[in-house]
């Protein structure tokens, strides 16, 4: 077994052992009248992710208390593979019109786009938003950093098309009336 095969096997085993949980955190960020709490950084296996399927999304769930402005949000990132670390960092910061969630993916600098033993997965970040105003803009930014410290402006996880980085998605969150 080559070193690369051993690394791929170890990563696949670690994904199974972690059972979808990369880390659990609970830092809170307050931006004006909005409070955002980072609940969980995890992932889903991408077994059914079609090549034409949009994977990068922001989904908001209006919970029972949405009339008071409480919303659960799930930000999903790009399809990743065995040479990407399941430890995705997430940072919340204030912007002029809301909150930015910046997530950094770490990829091996030696990754050459191999498909063999590539277990595809999608990063998922769950946050709770308490709106103290009628609406707020949530911006998610997905960055990629190589293990050599470089930040690439594009990357590819076969068999998917190349992605330009950073990937930015915006959504306006509104309290129910």
C-alpha cells in the first residue's frame, strides 16, 4: 500500500468514525440587534450529489419562535474529497447589513485531483439567528487553504467541475409577521 492509499484509507475510516461530526462549537456574535450563535460544524456524505446539483446553499428554517425572529440556518458548502480535512473552521463577523460566516477548508497541497478511493462529502454549518430587527443579510464565504499555506483561487474535486474560490453566497433572513 502506498502512502497516498494509506492516507485515503485512514481518512475514509475517520469519516466513518466521526459519523458526520467535525466539531461542535457555540461562540456568539452580536451585530447591532442581531445575535448569531454557531451551533455545529459537520458534514454530510455526498453519495447522491449529482454533477448538476447545486450543493452550495443557505437554508433557513422558520422555527416556532420565528415571529420573535429566531431562525435556524444551515450553510452547505462545495463537494469535497479525501484530500480535504473534515475540520472546517468557521468564524462569524459583523457586516454593514448583517453577518458574515467565513469557513475555511484545508486541502492537501499534494492533491492532484485523483478519484481513486475518493469519499465525497459536503461541509455543513448550522447557526441560530435571533433577529432583533425585521431582516438581516447572512453572507457565507467558503475559502480554501492548502497545507503549504497558500490560498488557491480555484480547485476541483473530481468528477465535479472546477470551483472558483472564495465562494460567496448571500441570503436575506426575515422574521415572520
